[in-house]
């Protein structure tokens, strides 16, 4: 399976920038070329990206920076420049859209493309993928890897196998030959927990999974997960790339989180941080003129175990008090009993334009409430600065 393979039934490309944050950082700092570079945040932060010179020492994304330093003590650690990363990402996505309007951005550094409509103009999918790699290298001085396949799931696996700086075609009639030798943990959507369940059943490869009776998988994993993984194991999966309806369509979610400088089990400290994050998030929602109905709490324990809990509100909101109240209730419902936390975060999902949303009026409710109060705060902050108004609970308290 290579770029010369039959790509006639493979209209989907997955384009993934190689070590994106690290590559962009090195591009801006030529003196770091060929050196081990880690992009991450602070003493208690995590690795966002690592150059391949650092990866050979075992450094990986999402690893604590302290551990990465131990594995690669000669690495250069650079703070992330998200404004720069966002600008480069936007330029890359515009390059994709010169090929096809069917571009589904999955993150700053990866996207699916359906190139069916570009064949007559630009050639087959593999030819288009090679063109994109050359164009991005010339324009942005960074490399990318491209997977070409009939489904999004296969294309993503192919781009991973092509890394770094490569291209791989998985022909439609060779999908199972490509898939079945792989570890089950490589299937998109299989995390550590599911992989552990499959390994306990003696299923090590995708081929093992494919040839396991579906009834047994359903008993072990549940019907929905079993059906999904069984379909993927035989080369099935999503064949549609969902482009945004318009360039100004809002993001589906927005969030804020904080890593504590020291692990804490003090519920008051955690609630104050939730309040601060809720105020920050609500301000961003209002600035973006969007509202959302689902509030999600995320907590990470000292051992890096992470859990999330969500609640859907009756009406969409951009009000800090409502976001905080829901997040605080979700935190209380966890019943952590003095468990030490490393990180807490809050997110609002299911975003939609505020102008298209209406709130159900309540009998006897005040004419003006928290929504109006927080908009007045926005105006004061715009005029006098961010320190002029703050929730009373945060006055005199430094960030944890």
C-alpha cells in the first residue's frame, strides 16, 4: 500500500501536520533546527507537541512537562504561541479549500477532505495529496502526512502510518489486509479502557476483533460500541466529509480550564476556580455572540485520571452565574470526598448564534437579571479594564 496503489475508490484524504506546534515553533526559530524541542506550558503543564528529535527519547503529547524533561534533559522547552498557531492553521485550511470546498477541520492541525469533485481538474486523490504536501511545505515551511482511503477512519489510520512527511493509499479492495494486522488500540475511538477490555478478551489485533462473534462483543462492550467497532474492523465507517455551512459558523463548543500549581483537595479553592473560569468563559461566549445549552465539567486527579460530567439546560445561556451554578452542582454530585485535583475545567457545548435563541419567560421573573448585569460588566470592563469588576468571592484571592 503506497502512493502508487489504486486510489480510484478512495475520495477521502486525511491531512495531518507533522508535530504541528513544534514544527511551527522551529520554523520561527531556525536555531532550533534538528534539536529536541518541546512545546508546553509551565512547571505543571503538559506537552502540547514535541519535535521528532525529542520523540525518539520517548517524549509524547499530553505527557507532563516534568516527565518529558527527565526523558530528554537536553530538550528546549518553548511556551506555546497560540496566536501564531491559529494563523498558520487558517492559512493551511485555506490551502485545502483551494482544492475542494468539502473540508472538515478536526483541529488546528488536521482535516478531512473529499476530493471527488477535484479529480478532473487535478488528478486522482494520491496526486492531489502529493500536491498538497508540496504546497504546504513551500508556503508554510512545515511538513504534513496524508492518508488516502474510502472512509474517514481508514484515511486517518493511513496518515498516521505515513508519518512523518509521507503519503499512504489504502485501496478499497485492500482495506482488510491493511486493517487486520493492526493493534485494536489503533482503531479510531478505541481508548485505553476499551483497548483494555478487548485485550482481556484475548483480542489483540483488528483481525481478532473482526472474527469475534458480534454477540460476544455486545455482551462485553455494549451494543453500540460493539456494532461500531465491528463495522470499522471490516473497513466500514464514515464516508461523508461534513464541511461547515459558512465560514462564520460558530464553533460547536467553547471552554476554559486551569491546572493548579499544586494539587488541591480544598472544595472552596476548586469552587472559586470554577467561578473564575465560568466568568471568563461567559465573557468569551458573549464576545462571540453565541450561547449553548450543555455545560460540561472536567476534573483531572493527581494520578492524571480525568473524568467529565455534563448537564443540558432548559434554555441556552451565556451567563456566568448559570454556568457556574451548573458546574458547581456537577462537582458536588461527584462526591469526591477530599480527592486531590490537578486540573478543573468548564465547557459549554451545542453552541448557536445568540440572535437565534430565545429564553422561555418565567411567571413572576424580574424584568432584568444576571444576563443584563453581566452585559453591564462587559461594558465597564471594555471602558476601564478587566480589573475594575470581579465576583466578590474572587476579590483578594490569588489564582491557585
